[in-house]
C-alpha cells in the first residue's frame, strides 16, 4: 500500500477557504512497520510511553516555518488549518499535526539535514492509531473542494488496501556497520570541554551542554521502520518517533525525556539530568543509582534544570515539583524530577514548547551565555538534534519529547548524536566516557554481531575496549 500525499488540488498549505475533513474506522490489528514501509514520503511515527501510537503516510497539509518567529508562524498557520474541522471518529484519531523544529532558528537545511526546515509539521493523509481500546484507520483531506462523501469513499478504498498488509512484519537483518567516525574526535572534544570548564570557573556561565555526532557507514541500506520496531522491544519505556518530511532521510530515535504535555489546563514535564550506566549485576546497578543520588556534581546539575523549568512555567500558572527519583533505561539511568502546572489561561502547547526549549539539560545556564558558548565551541550543525519533536491539535493540546538518543539516516549512512552537560567540576575524560552509552540505543540496532565494537575515536581507528 502506498499512502497518498493528498488528492490532486489539495491545499498542502493552510488556506482560509479550505476545509479539513477526517473519517476514521476501527480495523483489525496490522503491522505498523508494514504500513510505514509501504510509503516513501511524509512518513511520521509517534509512540508515547502511555500507550498512544500513531503512524502516518502522505500529507493532507503541511506547516513549515523558519527563523526566530517560527513558533508564532506555526500557531497562526495552525489556526487557519484547524478553522473548519469535520471529524468523525474517536477522540484519539482526531486531526493532529506531527513533526518538530530545529535546535536553533538559524538552521541550515543542507548536508545531513537536507529536507528539514527549521520547523515542519505534517497532517497525515492516512494514519493508523493504536490505543488501549483498539486500532483505527483514518483518512484526512484538506482543501477548498473537499466533501465528506469523497473522504468516506477514500477511507473505504484505503481500508481495502490495508487488508493486504500483514498483522506481523518479518524482521529484516540489521544493516551492518562497516565504519564509524566521530565528527569531533576525542582529543578535540575533551579540549572543547576543558575550555568550557575554564569559562564556567571564570565567569557567569554555570552550565553548557556540548554535543557531538558519530558518522556511521552501513553495509546495507537502513530500513527505518524495522529499526523502530527493534527499538520498541529494547526501549519500551521511551518515546519513539520518526519524522521524514520528504523521500529523503528520516530523523528518529527513542528519547527518554518528555519536554512537555498539555491536556486542557494540565501541563506535565520533567527534569532529566545526570547519568550513570546500568550495572552488570543488581548490586552494581544499585550502586550506580546510589552514586547518582549522592553525587554533588550531578545533584547540582539536576537542581539547575529543575529550578529553571519551574521558573519558566511559573509565568503560565501554578507549578508543582514532584519527588526526585532515578529513571532506569535499558543501558543508562538518570536523575528524574516530575514537574506539573495548572494553566491560568488558554495557552497553546507551542507557547510552552517555546518557553521551555532548550531546557538546561540540552542547552545550559544562563541560557543566552550557554547558547553563545555552544555556537562558539561546537564545529558542526546540531540541526534537529535535542529539539522538540511531537504533535499538537486544534485545541492547542499536544505532547513533545526532547529529540535526544536520536539519529538521522537514509540509504547506507546514519549520523547519531550525543551530548553532555558541562559544569565547573566536570572532568573532560569522564565526560567523553559518559557520551558513549548515548549513541548505543540506535547503534545497537544497526550493528550485526560481527560488527560489535566501540565507535572510533578518530579517523576510523577503534578505541580500546
């Protein structure tokens, strides 16, 4: 099945004279991976730890924006897009746009990030939604001449084609890794960290998050839907996402961190900062968790993040801070503090995203100084790495994750990302070691057993085991 990009004449951009018509029906369970693999443009995938999972193909409409005003532009265009909605189906299948934004407004959509504007959201033409009470197929059309009968006919036609897809998709072999190279090698990166530490100790900067990227050359072409399927098994406690705006590369990953969720007047977010590896034994694992809780350096880093998020949300309503704990993932564990708020007014989720991004966990403090330090220190383009990815709807509700533990891939190459928060008592070599587990979630799903080795430190040479 090839999900359509929208019918001829459809308004792919918001149009004041257009209508949005959406029809849904319940279907037998089907392989979401097969559905994704059947399309080649405007593919999206969103899976949240609370159980909502959506895959979409084709574009009934698209929202794109550039520059410092991209959040305002998205909100204005979404008001036009959702101004006349005719939806027939469960609330879980209501029209939503899925996508994300670049880390900064001065994004350059070339090179690795070709095809990724500074902001891009897609209203899927065809989507599957899985929630607790079932699986649903939805067909959406947007344009000046869209009518309900035509959309219902399209739904019936897509449902017939959907019946040809399997309930389970056979897993293909991992693509295999033939070479890796850090875009910033160990020597250069630790020197960058040392310079940031000197800046922190000598001035007003309190924290800056430095990142780097790992270039991976693959033996075979990557199958992103298949890779997401494997990540579902290994990281069930995380989000999973794919944003593929064109037929080119896809940005995807299993991020552990929620940026923000808005449902009516209730807002939920969290501070996730400070990390330790998982232990090989229960005793070692508990010791690492204890180190997280007792480390003055990591507790300081976590407190900076918590305080900043609470201050940012305070402008929108009443804020509450939950009890700190340890978030255990498959290969790493973090300090985690839940934070919630009750809104005073009608605040769109994009306003919350704009206020919170970038959090101190991926930017630093004070933010202006941290971003200046990142621009002056990093020698590569972050693109969409560590940026908001998620969805929003006509009511301004939505959910966004932080695009970490992520990569952008297509064909026989992938680029994986990792970053660390640097504070005054950081040690450059320790920070480099802490980077390595952060590329593992995706790297493990690319490597075959015969490839299993550490990513290269520089120039294709392998680091010591």
